[in-house]
C-alpha cells in the first residue's frame, strides 16, 4: 500500500490548486482522477479561453450556507495572488465586462500553469482511476483507499470531485456519497449557472432567434443582472441568465427587459421619425418580428 501525506480525489481546478499548495508546503501529494486527463472543465470554460478570475471578488459574490468560510478563505488567498501566478507564467489576458478576466489565447494556458506548478511541487497525478472504497483508521495514515490502480493511504483526504453538473465529464454525486459515509449532513441540491429551457410556445420563438446575443436585464425578487442573453434552440442562455439561475427556484417568475435603461415608446418614435422604413432593422427587433409572423 503506497502512502502519501495528502490524497486529493478530483483533478479539476480546485483539486489541482489544492495539490500545488500542499506540495509547496512539503507534503507528499497524490491526485486521483477518473477521467483520461485532468482539467477538462478548465478547457471548456469561457468558450475555450477560460474566465479564470474576476477582479472584484467579495464574500457576497458566493452563495453558501456558511458565509464565514468565504471570508476566511478569501482573506488567506486573494484574487491578486492568483493573478500574480498567471503573470508569473507569462499568460496573456484581457478584461471584459464586470472585471472578468479571460486568456488571450487558450484555456490550455491555465491548465498548463497548474500542471507545471504541480510538477515543481512534486505532486503525483494518476488518471483513469476509479476509487472503489474509502475507509478510516486510527493510525497515522487515517484514510485507506482501494482503487482500480491499487491501494493508497494518507494522513489527509481532500474530496474535490465537483457537483452534478456534467456527468459525462466525470462530475457525479460521488463526493456526496463520501460525505454521507463520514457522517456529514447534505443540503438539498439544485441547478445553478444553467440556462433556462422552455417547452411551451416561447421555445418556438427562441428557436427562430437562436444564436442571437443581446444585452438585457434579467431579474427576479432576489437578484438582477444586466449582461448579454443568448437565444438558443431550447431557450435562453448567456451571462445574465446563467447568473440569475443561481438565485431562481422552480415555479418562480423571471422578468426579461430587452431594452434596459430605455424608454421603449420614445425609442420607437425617434426611430420612426429618423428612419420610418427601417424601424425594426436591428439584429434583435428584425429577427423578433420575423419570429412572431
């Protein structure tokens, strides 16, 4: 049975970041991932350019049943610490709306940065590894793992398996099973950062407008976001919709203002006077009119 100081289950962004930090402190670290390679969700994030950080990171930006944890965590490691690491590796980046930072080239740059730091910290990474069972002992190595790659033991165990978002990429409920095994209470789960999909008459409209992005305000009783929305074949997506989905509960209504900050009546009159024959000739209004015919 091979022994490590720390075993981390899950080779995503959180698992790799935890691994390099532990390795830099002189710990012997093993990362286990069931996929054929680590960091798959990093590669698909931000449309392949990885929205790796926001300039404004405050505890209020996080939804948590334990808000004090966010305060403590952000005080220990800030967004500026991570940005310094990005700059150290010479990764070119740019800022978009609301302080969102993206790679100029590819999300691969962020993944490669994490892998280089893990290698420097002598972190061991094993992929295509299924964890079959976990047991606790009373010895120095408190955790024993039986896996498809053999048996391992460690003093500390970190579960960084993610949520239920994309099972085909390895995200499953395995982390919840481990938590239950060791007596932790599991809060009810719900979807977050997801698009709104429709099955009624609005679906036909969104299909006709599919691919069109437009700045709008999307809101409910708890939150409001003014960013782009994206019409898809199944409904609404885009930054504003994805953000509001984390504050939405099934059965609640959502308001979408396609012309935030505009007096639409005055806007229509102005356009009619200026260009009466092209009143509806904007990307949104022209396609919306056609979809309603």
